[in-house]
């Protein structure tokens, strides 16, 4: 697991630092970890959305399509994933 992923999920890290960690995952085109962040129910909603938008910027179509079919992900995120795919 990457240190950027670990930073993104840590609750005792500032939201700004967590967003920057997600941005670094996007730069690395780490679709797998970004997808995990989108699916992480305990993660603050805007961070999940930020990870989802990052998947769109990475053109991670397969991961986005997987999210659209994942019924454990809230419908608003699934709908947005469909738009980005």
C-alpha cells in the first residue's frame, strides 16, 4: 500500500494533506487505490468525490465502470462514475 493512500485514509491528517495525497495518486495514475478510496465508506464524502474525479482525470474507464456496478457505493457516486466513464 502506498504512503499516499495511507495519508488519504488517516483521520488525524488535515483534509488538505489528504486531498494532496489523492492528487499524487492521480499523478501516479493509481486507479486501484483511487477506486478503493471511492469505495471506502468511512472516508469523508468530499474526499471520495475527489478520488472519483481523479479517476476521471486518469481516464480509468475500467475502474469507473466497476464503480457504476458496485451497489455498495452510494448512488450519487455511481451516477458520477457513469458520467466520467
